C-alpha cells in the first residue's frame, strides 16, 4: 500500500534564531514578510487553532517543513516557497504553488484552496 501525505513547506528556515527573526519581522514589517503560509496560519503565540483543526481533519497525514528541512529531506531543486506537495512513496507532485498560496488573503482562502486541490485529486 502506498504512503500518501501532504507536505507544506514554509518560505523560512528552521531553528530558534530564525524563528525569533521571523517573529519580529511579522510584527515590525508584516507586508514585507516572505512567507504567506506562515503569516496566514500562525499568530503571535503559534499555529492558529482553526488551522490545526483543519489539517488534523484532512484525509491524509500532513507534514510541515521549513525550506532548509525540505531541501535536506528531498533535495528537490527549483522549488519555489511557500508551497505544498503531495508525497507518495517519497515522490513529490506539486499540489499548491507559491503563487497560489501568496494569492490567499486569509485562512479561509487557504482552506478553500487546499480543499479544492484535494477534491480535484480525488476526482482523478
């Protein structure tokens, strides 16, 4: 049986120092923050509970990676972040592009986008 999961990749690097820089950047200059996925799904105290509930209810497991973790895990050249992949047997298919994520203005837009993409996949 094939293992399938959704991989969300932030346009940010991992680590405490990077997290602190990102936290300050989102507060001081939110319009220039480079990760709309982070901006939409995280508040000042962590992941938004509405988003956590949404991903917990998705029909497949969800993985969240920072771009440096993604590069280390998959070595997938040419990726544009933030983005979302459908992973099947350690092979990736782009599910949501960075442009599509960046076009989302709020959590409702992102949730609708994810649901639309999953319905499309389920129909094929």
